[in-house]
C-alpha cells in the first residue's frame, strides 16, 4: 500500500498534464479517437462487444484462448471473447496520445464503468530513479477516466496499476469511487495479472456527454491492456440482448491431423497448416506476419526465460519422402536489434521429430543474426510419417536498453520457407 501511495504521489505532476490534455480534448473533441462500438445488454449492464475491431483495435500479445464469451469477477460480467476469426482478445488503443471515447449515447445517465485488464504492458522505472530501486521487474501506470457532463462539469478519476512477472500479492486500492483489484492470474496470459478496474460516477442523475479513457503518460509507452468494458446504467441505449457463446478449444496436437505430403511451406498467406501452442506457463502462441525483414510472410515463435522457461511451438504431421538423404532447411532471423549490445536478440530454437521410434532433437541452436539458412538432417526418418516441431526457448543474453533485463527482450525466433530437400540440393541464401 505504501508503494501504491508513493506512485500516486510521484505521478501527480504527470497526472496534471494528462488532466489538462483531457480538458482540451473535451472542448476540442475532433482530436479524440472515436469508437463506433456496439453493445449487448442484460438487466442494467451493457457489454461492449467484439464483433469488430472498432473499439478493441489494438491487438493483444496473447492468443485468444477464452472458451466462453464472458468472464465474471466480483459479480460483474465482462465480454472478453471476440469473433472466431480473431487470433487475440483485443485491447483499447491508448498508445501514444490516443484517448478512447466510450461509445455511449450522448445525454445518457451512467452509474459505473468497469474494465478488465491484463498485465502485458506498462511503464518501467526508467523515468523514476526512486522507484527504480525496486529493480526492473516492476511496472506501473495510472489509468484515468473522465466523465464529461452535459452541464459543462467534468470529473476525473484515476487508479494506479502494478504488474510484474512474478506476481504481486492480492491487492486492492480505492479512492473517490475509483478502485483496482488484483484478481490473480490472467487465464489467457498465465504470467500476467488479471485486474478489475472500476469507476463510480459521482453524479449518476446528471446526463453524460462523453466518457474518456486515458493512461498515465504523454508520448510514452502506455498501459493499454484493457480488453473488456462493462457499463452499468438504468438508462436506455441501443443494444442487443446478451448472447453467451461457447468456443471450441483450439487444436494443439498435430498427431491427430492427416499427414501432409508437401515438401515446402512458404507462409506467404498464413501459418500454412502448422498447429501452434505454448508451454503451460506461457500463452503467447506463434504469430503469422505478412512482412518480416524484407520477406513476404513469416512465422514468429515467441519465447521468454524470465521467471521460468516459457516457450512456444509450431508443429506439423508430415509424410517424409523416401530419398536416401533427407534434409530440412529453413530461414531464421532474430526478432530485434539491440543498439545497447550492438547485437541481434537471441533465442534457443529446437527442431524436434516425433516418430514411431520415439522423440529426437535434430536441431538446437542459440541464434543471433539476420536471415540465414539453417539445416536439420532427417535421413533416419526417410519414408516415415512423423510430427516435426519447432520449439523456441529464451536466450536472454541481449539487452534492448540499459534499463531492461536481457530476459524476454525479443527472444522470439522468426522462421520462413521451410522445405525438404535431397541433401545435395542445398537452398541458397
């Protein structure tokens, strides 16, 4: 609690700048990003939907693994799951100077506003020498909501938000109707906290013109991890009835799939049929990127060795050709370049083959660099149907800046153009 109060006191000057900026946004609303979202409703609660990206336009760091459309915390329901096509759970875009305008009906009377947030993003102590004494594992932010009433009055409420990779003890902070509660682990991002943030309107009988949401910094890294919004109001607003849904758990076992007899996977349009997953303590599945360091289409395999070995993987059931010498070749690139260490970030990538005779690691390499051709000998499995898995584990030797730990700084592996070749026909870089 002392640390929470200290952060709020340290943030006073910055909060004042934020508040002044918010006032300008109220009187000059063209500068505020507007959201044309839709709502579902049950009783006096409205749930901001995820039918489109209009509201939750910022992508999340983790894959969308929620099996139900709604989660409940402290008796409040939250709509957390987007359409089936979403590959993440979406966030309010508070990055840079963006402010989010809650898409209410102008003149509506509002009782409460509730947010569900995870702990993937934050501001480190690089801006605060006193708080940096706690180390680089801790992060803080201030999330603010501004109620702008039709009579010209406005009310600003703020909460501090903490997060670290090793989890804070359960905590609660409240003041003047603003409250934040740590609800344990995020069921999608197991190494991040789940936070219930709520704001009670002190003038519920007065019509509201706008509700604005902002984070703690100007032109800096935001918290930006709010991924569900619930509004309580006895007033009316266009909405559809609440419709709960169940979603299928994503398939994560390639052995149950039909065998693929192709010999090349270019990833130009998508994951090319490769199945993805992650370790139990890590929920950042592989991601497809349309462009990556000059190549069209590539796969990013996340990893982190901070607070435990956290790894992701992709795998495929493949019918190998019967050539005498079978070699798998692929292109590999590091995720980020470090001006601090003058090196590319590093990660430990393994290629594992699961066959009838057991499991074998055919490639294991800590890599730091640009696109390069890597190889693995599969000759002992020629003519067999096997599952081939790419599994990325953190390296943790390269720092991105003076104030960050080397662990988790861009340890992802970027993979492209996997192909099977006769060993004498090597792929040229």
